[in-house]
């Protein structure tokens, strides 16, 4: 049996509390309890969707034209599928023009799997052909760092973006490629991860600096 809710945009509590209480219970059967320790967000998780379908037999919910937000993090997609509405420990699959907005940057892909733990967005893994990310750089002449890969994992607690499968990152001038790259958002640093027995190599392209152009760009940014 599938129940279609009216087309509207509303908060998670308003749109889904009744369905969760009546049809889905407190959470998915056999759900793993939250891990001890770790950061517990005080920001609420909110959800807006154009429509939602609740399948009582499979205990799943399908949202269309969905936006999930928590603090300064936002996940938007054409569709999302979830087993229940449990943000305490659950996994959601977003598909179709997925865009994840974080502080100072964003990620885009065809598909994303987002893990919620203790009512916070704990991790997001995006895949595409390719998946991509961008992050605004501070204190440099380049404005934005760009990256792409077959798979990108964003960890908000670590503040890192892990790129794997033909990873490529540029600061707008220099480039680095490798099988696995890790970008530190706060530190604006890049490192390559290696695995024992892996023959993959890291390649870096460094382009000559134009000192005069750099100075002019820096001056143009001054108030």
C-alpha cells in the first residue's frame, strides 16, 4: 500500500511525524544503536519535499524534489529513499542532480549516500561520472579549489574530502592527480593516500607564477 501526501513544502516534523509514529515506529528494526562518543550536533535536521510516498510493506519512504538541511550543510536532490525516518542512525540514498552545500564549498554528483548518526549528518559519499567538489580558497590569488573523482567522501566531523578513483584536484593553477587524494578543508591542504602494494603514482603539475599578476590580483581583493 502506498500513500501519497499532498504536494507541499514543509518541515520534517510537520510532514512526517504522523507517518513515523503510525507506520514506521521508533526506527528500523534491528537498527544499530549510536556509537559512543563523537560530536553531537545541537542543530536540528529539517526536511522539505515536494511530495513523499510511504510504502508500509517495505517500511520505506520516497521523497521527490527534496532538501535536507542541518546548520550550514544542505543536501538537495530530485529524489531520496530512506528506510524509516530515523535520523538517530540511518542511511539515505539521494539521486538525480545531487548537490551538497557545505561551508565555503559544495559537492555535486548523480548519486549520494548520506549517513545520519545521533541526529546529525555524519558522512556523505557521492558518486558520479565524475563526482565533483569545489571550495573557496582564502588568502590566495586563486579563488576556488576544484576536484573530481569517481567517488568523493565528505566527513563533516573531520572536515575532509576524500577523492578516489581517478582523483584530480586543482587550485586554479597547479594540479595534482592520483588514485586517492584527501583535501583538508580548514587547512586548505592536499595529501595523497597510499596503500601497501599499490603501484599507483601521484602526479603534480606546477605552473610558473606570474608575480606581477599575483600582486595585482591580491591588491584587487583589498577593501
